[in-house]
């Protein structure tokens, strides 16, 4: 692999690198911005007690097409009331099991998910991942406890006055700033930022093909904005958290590369922001307490989640 | 199945039944006690921003013995940096998958997990569970958004002045009240109650056999206490959330039967309460913001979780 | 469940019942027809050494639609050459894992697969199946060693002079006899009978929807023919081994019910008979040595197989 | 990786290499020795029709320890008689699913399983394996149809006059020749050779720890013997098909390396040879028809099997 690359996203990555910022052993990147004080202030945002479930159901009707890269969750019953013949007191019970991609449906991508030139975030070599132990560095298991903070939602679809953004629309830094201005909110250090494209509606309408296709999302230029604002984690209501296909010829998910590997930014995908955004538009409050700790799977690269927002 | 049973736990269950209390269609039972107002007050407990991860790691070294009822989580890498030959820009990535019981390690039991005499909570017949759809009633998917509330920890081991309770020690209602008195805290309507036995230390010390064996835990008599206090959910630091083996001859997990089926109480198991309890003992504060939303798996009977407590 | 049924297939089942024929403990039904002598004579059919693989590949591109009843096999690599850093001598290795329905793709249905009125073959009650142990009676594990015998192929598509039979064409006993006459072969006691409809070509052409749809296959009337000929096992080149949809209103897979439960006939599905049939047509020899032992999974209901025919 | 190695097993591998022998595209190695003529002569060995199941059951009580490299098969019921409420005619059915290593229990190792210095058999680079497609070269799927041939059993335990060989006993070429002499049989080109150590008895006696430990098996020197005799495939009644631990310091499974990568020899493991060997000793016939086609899983590295021997 060629370290002397001149790819524009790699140039940008070098500029925005957080490697070493929190020590050579750091495995959570910008989640370091979520301080104890931040959690206190996030909790103070809970004023009415309204809660919003931002998760996609985990089931066989999930977004992935048959024969593709990832499978939809396979849920099976492993014990059933009919198995209780041996209970003298009539006890019945049920148990179940799931086989699922840890990046199935609504999910976090850890800092072991994407890198380039042989390295992941914070100088972690590709060989830090192996099949026996999974991700021995940058595992999602390190991130779990840090995914509670102030959440801010920026609604780019509403900014543009549309139901949902066009396929492959590239969200720009100006869009993010304009959304802040329209909404009267400001993204601050340690926030978990949710960006709405409206694209999730394709999934709700049952058009998985469209949903999993050419999606609107942040372009590479947003990386600097996110870096400067010290965003702790970013999540979108689409499948790849960035504009698809890539706007840079020959570059595969360049936003992921810079965001995850260089900035150390945990990314969230397939968040259902519909109800939350409607409520925020109604009450004018675009900040909330956000939690989505996920599962502490040892050596994991990502985690399925059912994120919650409280206002 | 004989509806005319005279089993003592079933008699008690009839007395403490919450069936119909929140309507005939209710599927979440005592989680109804978690009101919007409750969430607001829970959030106000976040004062220092300290956070505590109460979860067991999900991995092959989990608590279940080989050849037994449930398997420990099987985590496999499904994509690796070595697969990226087709990326002209040197992008590398990784993906992973898990096969796991939904009641693996730290978990919630939903109201579809245990019943008796052919019925689960709120008059749901056994046939409401099937293999195609899982639990069509009382699924954990209904409970997800309600598992955020005020948490209270009662430390029975510290009450008794021991490192950990003896095997098969039966926790009584008096123990719960005495722990409240010692700690200066009171369990209120809508709380998520965590009860510490210290038994989790067997797991931490690597003695899975002991941990999965004859455990201390609440006896049947605690049901009335939990009912009267309107506890929303109960979790322990052991594997079955109740004293084992059963103190009633011929009755299999009688506490589960009454708590889950009659009271409609969601139960949590294998919570790591060690660090949290030590901190509470230190600062004298036994209440906190608690969240453990889990995964919205359609038709699921339980959910793996990494619960968080914030003070 | 009503034992006094007057369903025509159940009437026929009573007439053709093999219950008790090989003892009350028998779990393999008509596979009892495969005697040691039968195996000797089957082996004598190997004259040129030509071998034919009758299996469908097991992979994610299998026949099952997304979100349906069964999943296609999920094959994952669990160890890879990149994991061998610790081998001083440069050893590399790979390992893999599969999650699959035991009735995925080419398969046998055991005598625990289908029954009616609460019973499976040979008076085995439904409760003989449970989640801890699977099928404690009639498991496929009992059948494994018996699935080697003389194979005979009857080509109904060629009989009718068509490339493939029409959708939902019902194969009759007369068709079977006519195919024997045309081909100059006779089905005898202990044979494993393969019946070709040509429907497999839909799968080969990539039209999974058509392949998994309204298929031609044996109608209920064929049961008597199969019973009288003492066929040991029957396999087809379609997904359900019988005409679909059912020709009896209200009856679900009636042929399966009688064949498996009453006659005790092991059924095979999704066999690729294209090359074998072409060869048989060419050389006029429609009998061969057949083996498809499958996997001895304890308590299993079926087995994936890659069947082989030798001539 | 250093191509200029001076490891003794790699030196031997160079000498015994079959790379290119059957063309640059060959993916099955010594299975090429199984000719049509060979199959005809193998079939002629079926004289009494006795059949022997050489497989280990696939279930949760398999040989692998908890928390280790591979899991034992996980078998779950995915449909049960209790799910048939919608069948007007009382039809009941069951379906099941398995999650298992393809090298679980009795199995074949394909030519994509082990290599060294970055290459597998026949100059296949490590990168021919990837996570999306598995083994794109040397997959077990290529081997399936060739695993039917004459089988010969050499009983080294009986040769030595012991119940089972000692732990870590190294079987030598002289042992193989002496067993031939004692038994009056000769291993010929295209044979599938089964070698009995008696070690399987540890498994039968429930001592999985011993069975999975320091096993007797062929040493590196046997490679030349196997090469010269043109053995098509080799299988043993232990877990690794070679003496363990390695008799060459620093070399990990050197026999595998030479046998699989250089000779192109498919290896079988965990064959239950007890009953077959006893029968051979009784009747003095150590040759038989052997078939173990396994599963045609696309891109697979190995296959679970239930092998059969017919005499």
C-alpha cells in the first residue's frame, strides 16, 4: 500500500488528524469530547420527559437485499411453551437467538471499521484485527459507555424545504451552518450530531432498493466542519452516513475514511429521525439528551442499537 | 394444563396480578410506571456526570457452559482489511457478525419469557408465540423505549456485612427495607431497581461454574414488596434474578412466574454492580439516571444490553 | 386436533399406512427396504465410473427470497491467512462457518418433518420434538446410513416431450408407469426414485421466483404407486416434491402428509437432474448407484446434501 | 513472508510438490487419482452390503471446548408442530437450522485450508481467499464429487497390539508398510486411506480434553509414502490428522503444510473407525467402497461429513 498517496481525501485527513491527541493508546477518538460535565448538561435538557425511539426494527424485513454483503437479522425461537412438559407447576417459557451483522440496521461504526493505507485510527495497523479476537484495538467495546451526550438534530431536508433530499445530494458545510441558523441551535464540543436527509422515508414506504441506493449525505468537505466543532459522533438517517456514490472518482467512501480514521469520529447509520424531527420543528427545540450505548461485544467493529432521544 | 392449581406462587400471583390494569392490550406491564415526569426527575439525578457500565462483555468466554441450554456469543469477522484489493485509494474496512442468545450475558427478560398455566402476562396465550414471528405479544420490542428511568441500587451484601451473599441465600422483603434504611434511599413508583448480591464476583474471578450455580436472590415473598412499591423493572447481579434452586418444591423459578406473568415486571440478569455499588457506598448516593434500552428485535423474548448508570 | 377427520388424503394415508410394519420403534420407514442385498446390487450398476453431482450450491444466491420462511446459507470465513502472524514457519490457514437451514437447497426431509392430527410417522406424537433435543424420534440422524441404494430416474418432462413441465402440472401414477415403459426401466423395492420435471431449469436460468412458485409435481394419487412399488425414498428437481399449490382445497402439502407420515417415505428436494437425465437419455440406462448420506445432526429434521449418482 | 526458507518440511514439500501436475488450474490435487475406472473397481468391493457410518454426531456435545477456536454445532428448531394453527387439515411440521464450523466434528479439509509462504496448493496466493466469496480457488466445492473411491483402512493400533496409540506417538512410513503386511492389503493409486490410531475412543468415553490434546498421528516422513502411493485422500480418527504437537520445533502442523499445500492431499479428521476396524479384523478384508461427498458450499474451506464404508 502506497503511503505517498496524493488522494485529496487523504490530504484532508492528514490535516484533520486527531492521532495522538488523546494519547497513543486512545481508542475512542472524538468520543473523548464527551466529558462528565457534558453529560450533566445533556441531562438538563430533559424537560418534558418525551422520549423518541430512533431505531429500525431488527428483523428479516430489514434493508439488506438477498444475496448481498450483509444479511438481515435472523431471529429464531430456541425454547417455547410447548417444551415445558417437565414443569409440574405448569411453568412455560420461551427463549430466542439472533444471527445478525453487528452493522445490521441502526448501528454504530467503530474506529476499527474503516481506514486506509494499512492503518485505522490512531496508528492502529490492519493486523490489529484478527479472526480469533476481532478488533484488538479500536473495538466498539471501548466506545459503549461514551455514547451518551447532548444530541443535536440538523434537518437538511426541512432546510431545503423538501420532504426528502434528492438521491446523491451532497450535504455541504454551508448546509450544516444554514440549518443551525434556521433552527437556532449551535453544535458544540462533545455533541452527538444527527443529520436528517429524509431518506429514511424510502425504507418506511417499503422501497428498500431505493433506500439502499444512491443516497444524499455529507460530502468530504463536511469533515472540516465536524472537526472544528468537535462533534463526538455523527449519525444519519441513511445507510452509509455519506453521499453515495462517492463524489471523488476512484475513492470508496472517502468521508468514512477521513471521519473514522483521521478524525476518529464514530458514525451512526439508519437512524429513524422522522418523529423526532417533526417534534423539534413543532417545539423549536433541536437539542436533547441522547443515549445509544449499544452492545459491548468483545473485539467488535460495530454495534446494533436502538438509540433514544429525551427532551 | 390445570387452571385449578393450588400452588402457593400461583395464589400469590392472582393476588398481585396487574392484568388489565393498563388495558387489555398492554404489553409492557410495570414499565407503565415510567412516566414522562419520571424521566425528567431521573435526568435531574445526573450531577457529576460519572457513568458506570453495568454490562458483561459479550464473547465466547461468557458464563454458559459448553453443551448447555444457551450458547455464549459467537463473534465472527465477515470482512477484513485483507479483502480490499479492489480499492484504488487503499481503503480498508472490517465488518462482523454475531450469533447469540438474546438472553446471553447481561439482558432483559421480556413479558413473553415466562408464564404458567398456558398464559403469559395480561392473558396472552402461549400460542401468541410462534416460530415465524416470535412473540407476537409481550415482545421485548415493545419495552425498549421504556427502559430509561431513575435507578436505585440496594446492596444486600453490604447490608449483611459480607463480600457476597452465601449460595442460595433467599433475599426477603425485610432485607430490601433494611437496605433502604441503611442506605437512606427509598424505592418509588417507576424506579428500575438494582439489587446487589455480590455473586457477580464469582464470574469476575473466572469461576463460571459457581456463578451459574446455586445463587442468592429474591424469594417469592419479595413479589409483594415489588408490587407495592410499583417497581418498573428489577435487575440483579446473578444469572436468574431469583434464589436458586427454588425454595418451593416442584416449582420452577416461581419468582419469575409471579413477577413476569402476574405483576408484569421486566427482569434483568447478570448486571455488573461492583463498581457502581462501591461508588454509592463512597458517596452515599444510591440513586441515579439509568438507561438500558436494548435492541428492538421484532418478536423478541429478551435483549442483550450494556446498561448504563449516570450520577 | 380432530382425529375424526374425513379429509381424503387422511383417508388414503390410513390405507397406505406403514405404521408398525417395521416395529413400533422404527424411525426410518421405507428406508427399511434398502437391504444389504440391495446395496450389493446397486454397486453392481457402476459400469463406466461416470459420476453425477445432483446438488445445488449452498450459498447466499440460493433459492429462498429475502424475508421469507428460510434463509439461504450464510457462509463466513472464521480464520484467514492474514491471521497467521504467530507462525514462525510462515504457515497460513483458513477456516469457515455456515448458518443454514437443514432444509436449505438440495435436501432430505426426515420423517419428523411433516405429520397431521398431532402425530408423525409411526405414532410419534408432536411432543417428541422439543427445542433442547430437536426431533427425539424420526430424526434424520437415524436415516443417514440408509440413503445409499439403487437409484432410478423417471423423466416426466421427456415423457411429455417438453423441456419442462407446465407450472402446477400434476404428475399421475400413469405418468410414472408410462415413463417406465418409455425408458425400459422398472422401479423396484428399495429403490431411491428420482423424478424429473425439468423445473430446475428455472433456477439455473436465475428465475428464483418462478422456481419457488407453482411447481409441477406428484399428486396425491402417486402415493399408492410409491407404496406398492416399495420405493425407499423419493426426490424431485423442484422445491416441494409435490404439485403446488395443493390440488385439494384446504389441504396443505397433502402428498407430504401421506408420503412422510403414513408411508414413512423420506423426501428429497431441489435435486439437479439435468445432466444425469441427459446422460440417461443418451445411453438408455436409467438406473445407477445412488448415495446421499447427508449429515448426522443429532435431533435434525432434515439434511442438506450433495447427492451423487454413479453409472 | 520469506520465500527462501530452509525449514525441513518446506524442503520436503518442494520435493513432493504436485503443483502443475494436473495443470495450472487444477484445484483438487490428488483427488485426480480417483478415475472413473477406480470408481468401477471400488464398487466391485461391495460384496455383503454391510455399511459402516464413520461419522461423529453433529451436536452441542461435540469435541470443541467452550471458549475455543471453533464452536460445536448449534442446532435450533425454526418451525414446530405448535406453529400450525393455520392448517385446516391438521397438518403439522417442523424445520431446523444449524450454525456450525465447516470443520466441525467429522470433516474434510480442502486444499484452501493450509499453506505456507503466502501460497496454497498449486500456486494459489493467499489473496484468493476473501470474505465475500470465501475460497475462490481450491474450494471444497470442487472436491465434492471426487470423494468416492476405494477405501483402505490401516490399523496402526492393532499393528502395535494396543487398544489405542500413546499420546503424541508419531506414525512412521514403516508403520504404514508394516500394517499393510500384517493386514495383507496394499494401498494403491486413487485410494482413500483411513488410518486408525484408536484415539477416537477418548471421545467415545467422554474425555474430550484428552481427545483434543496430544494426539498420535502421521509424522512428516509419511508424506513421501503417501506421495509415492498416490493416495487420493487421507483420514484419521483424531482431530488433526497428524502427530501433535509438532515434532519440528517452531513448525505448526508441518504434515498439513506439505500434505495439503505441496502434495495437494485432501485430509479428513475425526473419523470413527472403531466398528469398521473391528469388522475388518474379523473378516480379514481391509478394503471397501468409500463415499463421503460432503456439502457443496460455495467458497468453502472444508465440509462436515458423515462418511460411509460399504463392504
